[in-house]
C-alpha cells in the first residue's frame, strides 16, 4: 500500500472533487484507489484528540464508488491504535493498521493537536465579548484575536491566521471583519506583513545573539487588503512600501493556498457576528426592566453606544 498526500498532487481529479481529503491510498490489499479523510470529535466538552479515520473507494474521476470500500474507525492520534478494535473484523483491522503504518510519520498526531486547538478556539469564542461601541460603529475585529486566547500578532499577541513564503519573503496574515450584525457588507480585510529577522548590533556578544535570534523578528511592509465573499476582486486599502500590485499578489497567493480558504473566512465572519449578537443580548438583559421600557425613542440608547435609542437597540420598534 502507498499513500499520496493531497499537497503532493492537488490537481488530481479525486483531490479536486474532494478538497478536504488528507490524501489517497492505493495498492494491495485495497480493492482500488481510496481517499483518506480525518475528522475530529466535535463535542465541545470533550478534550480528547481522537481522530475518525475514513477510507473510501473512488473511481478515476474522483466520484465515490457505490458499494465500494467505505470504512471508518476512531484512532488514538498519539499512538495510532484503534479506539475500539472489536468493532471491526480481522480483515478490516489489518487494513486500517497497514494504512496507519503507511501514513507519513506524525501526521495523525499533528491532526490530533489541530483538533484540540480547534476545540479550544470554539471555547474561547463562546466566552468572548465585543464592546458595544465597536459593534454599533462597525469596528473591524480579528477572529483569531478572540479565538486564539493569546491575541493576534498585529495586536500585541503572537497568533496568526496563516503564513506564506512569497517571492523569497516570509509573510504572516490576519483577517478582520465588521462585527455589526445589522450590516450585511460580507467583507473581509486581510492584514499582511513581511516577517523579517532584526539584525543585532555588531558589538553584542555573539552567544547572546544566538540565544535571542529566535525572538528578534519584526513585522515590516504592512498591507491591508479588502475583499468580499460575493466578489473575487481584492482592493488595497492601505500599504507601507511596495505597490498595490504587490499587496494584491501576496494576499491572493495566501488565499489560493487552500481551495476552502474563503469558506473558512466566511465561517469566521458568521462566528464573530454570533459573538456580537450575544454581547448585545447580554447588555440588553443587564438593563433594568423599567429602563428598557421607558426609554424614549429620541433618548440616548441605554446600551452606551452614544446613539439615539431609535437608531440603536430600538431600531425597528
């Protein structure tokens, strides 16, 4: 049995038809080419890093073969052992074991770590709150800043939405979104910066330079590029150095890294809107009942936005 990772041949018909596959397994004892999928436990309260490994037979054009091999089993990502081997026949256990042995070293463990990280991100979002003034004014917020728990690299933390080597330069990215639930702009704003190692003074001790080298990295040449989910065109909002064409090329290259990239951004857009809706609802519920019902339409909104009630929480009433 041999295994081909998705990234090694992304234009393969089966990979184009199923961009979320991990790769393809072929050869004995398989009846034919089979796509390999990894899924994680989606129970928020569970801290396991188990991986649901699925093997599914496909035709040359990438379509699933009805009645073909379709096998799924939970695997311990750290060890590669089956979670419940008794659920499978001897033949199926041997097949899964051989597949796991064929996978690149550490691939299961990496996915398991990613699954745990994604659960933590969702837990962070569940407790995140957005200031009411930011919501009403449509201030841009970073999904990664709220979800990471350590803050975006562009806002004093170290979390990034992605990275890319482009034209020999190392780039890091974050994405910001309007968080006003009443706004339907459907826009995303990509912040990009070249990550460049800072040179130490020649007079510094060389050993000290080596110890600090990993930490002495600066962000230069910032780009801020806007796009929408309904239009593939990108627009440069701000840039430091370079040209508009440079800015668009870097951001476009990052977006094109993964076919499902824009879908992920749209999901983040929706999730931040949910955080904003929850923040608004909680603020409204904290107001005294008498205050909520007696406020005049032209009075200042009690939520603290600075707007008139009729143009804020009283809109549509």
